[in-house]
């Protein structure tokens, strides 16, 4: 009995250690390959990375900008973690961000004379609902018609973009530009009372704190509640979950609702905290700045764990902010950051494959296996993931 307990503790501790070390190692290898590329481009890698570090953390304004960039990545990453734990894939963060922003814009323009205590919470809730509706469509298509969620979420991204373009050149267009026969695809500025509170004189807004709180709450939901246990059970083994009486389809739809809701919340926070108006350049990225896709990278780097998305989002926010300093200092295009993102994704995915292949070998060497004891329960095995 004592040996079994000790072995269980070792498994849990080793799993937590892997959760920290594997993404860190993958990120380090990505930066190493990036340094080689910089050297081939004729730039000093050390100077380049120091310039990025200075640009992202060199002053209070730089730190604030890094955290502001991290905020939507964190929201989207949290949603991706929920979907993954339920065994589904959500590639629709871009569209869900757009729909969340559209719903929030509707609240802001409809209740322009309302007080701040109403506009700010109502705007965030509207974004949460808008993203949930758009994510829920993919969930229903999967559960009712067995439509592949990767295809449906990608298609929904395109549909959301077209809806936004239609609205921004129609009923939501800024009346000032319309009256002057200048049809810029943007809304009028939302009422100042709808702005998220900021740490003046920086751009740091309340959305960053909300994102951190939501990451903790989602961790509690997934690992400390019955609903979270069922979500993870569906993700681990749908057939076993169905045999145990869990409605697999229902929880997959629920996971999509929550995943989409957090992406919608990202759109609402970006609208109320940064842009203060919805606009488009003909694509979703004009407003989202690719946060819907970059959030997937953040979730992967964070070990697909909601708490892990916090440092991962800050890291990638720093890369985005430091890119401008990189271009000014060593004359390397800021688009180099996209290369770094891709390298990190490659190494993170490769490390996860290596970790999965290593797990059976590690478990077979545990003392419990040699003594013919029963395997650890589901909750204990999940603690190591």
C-alpha cells in the first residue's frame, strides 16, 4: 500500500514537472533555431533578442503593451484548453472573436446613454454570449450531423468575417463617414463610459486581470467540479464515458459553447479596452490581429492547461510587442516573429508526441505494475497530464 502511494505521488510530481519543462525546452529550441536564422540573415542573435526583450519589458509602457497583447491570447487559449479536454478541436477563434465584438458593439451603440456600471458588464457579457452562439453552432453540427469540427469552425470564421463586412458597410457604419460619402468599414466610437478601466497613462486595461481570473476559474471548473470531471472523461475516452452514463454529445456541445464564449470575450475585451470601435480591412485579422489563431499556439505552449496559458500568453505578447523593436534595432522584419511562432509550434507538438511515446514506457517501469496492482484511478492519471 505504501509503495503504491509513493508511486502515485511520483507519477503526479513527474507529470507536473513535464508540464513545466517540456514547453520550456520546446520554446528554447525554437529560439535556438531562430538564432541560427538571424545569423544567416546577417544579424547578431544576442542583440536581436535583447532588443526584443527591451521592447517588451524595458519600460512600464512596454510591459503594459505586452500584457494588453497577451489578454486576447489568454482568453482564446483558455477556450482552446476547454475544447481539447473534451476531445474536440476549435479552430474558430477568429470568427468567435468577431461575433463577440459584434454583440458587444450592439450593446454599446444601443445603450449609449447608459452608465458605466451597466455598459461595461453588459458589453463583456454580450461578447461572451456572441462567441458562445458561434461556437455552439459548430458543436451542434458535430453532435447532430457528425460534421467535422475543423471544417465547420474554419467555415464559420469566413462567415463571421462576411457578416462583419456586411454590417460595417451597412447599418453599423459610422454615420460621420457615411454622410461624407466616405464609406470606411467601421462603426462610430463606442461611448467612453463603455471603456474598460485603464492604468493611466499606459494602455493596460481591466481585461488583463479578467483573463487571469478566468484562467483560474476554468482550472477550478475542469479539475475541481463534477462537470469538469465529465468534460475530461469525454475527452479521455468517449466510449467509456458513454457507458458510464455521460452524454458525450451534450458535453461536446457544452465544451464548444464555453470555448467559443471565451474567444467572444476576447473580442469584447479588445473592443472595450483597446480599439473602442469595430472595424475591418476585409478580413477578420484587421480587427483580431490573428489572436484567434495565435491563441491556439498559446494553448499548445501552455501544455493545454488553463493556468499554463497565463505565462504562455505573456511570452507571445512579448514577442509581438518586441518585434517592432527588433526591426528598428537590427533591421530584421517584424514578420520574423511569425517564424518564431511557427518554430515554437513545431517543437511543442514534437515534444508532446515524444512525451506520449515516453509515457507507456515510464508507466511500465512503475513498481505497481511489477506487483500486479490496479492502475491509478482516472483523477490521479489526469493529474499527471
